[in-house]
C-alpha cells in the first residue's frame, strides 16, 4: 500500500572547499540560516552535487542537501524575512552540521522543492521514493 511520505526539499548550499581525498572525496559546504548564522557541514561529494569535484576544482560551487520540510510560515514580527521553512537535514540522508545540528530554519528561497510523486513506507517509519513514471 502506498502513501504520501514527508515533503522533501533540497537545501541550497555553497560547496566552499575540498576537505579529504578518501573515496569518494569530502567537501565542506556552508549555508546561512534565517537568523544570518553560517552553518558548515562536511560530507561526501556525491551527497551534495552530481559534479565531479576534487582538490583542484574551483570553489565555491553550488550544491544541495536533501531535507525533510517540517513547517512553513511567514514571520509577522519580521516581514523582511519573508516565508520561512523549518527543515530537517537528518532525513533522508542522515546529515548534520559540524555542530551536530539537524533542524534549521531558513528562508524559503533557499529550498528547492522535490516533487512528491509518491513514497512507500517499508518498514514502518522508513519512506522510499517510488517513481510514478
């Protein structure tokens, strides 16, 4: 039986530097939250871009981190912030910032929405993407 899983997005990040040559290569990525705080995460190149990066690549480059969209709202006390989005980077790819943070509030313009299609729950609590084509 299929069901709609959580709403997924791609948090846009800047890949700022090469970190480690261990296969498949590790890079540092940065993004700024809604409160202007810079966050860093370090992960494997294929987790943040489809580009073939290495130590000789030119940085920064655009990348993305898959995330679960938890909540969307407009901050009425600070209209200049626009629409805000609370995202969880711990699912589906078990990411976290260098400070261990997984839940972050960012501006909605920093999230590219991933079309829902449909997802199936197998086993309970684990949602797998199923192409509708």
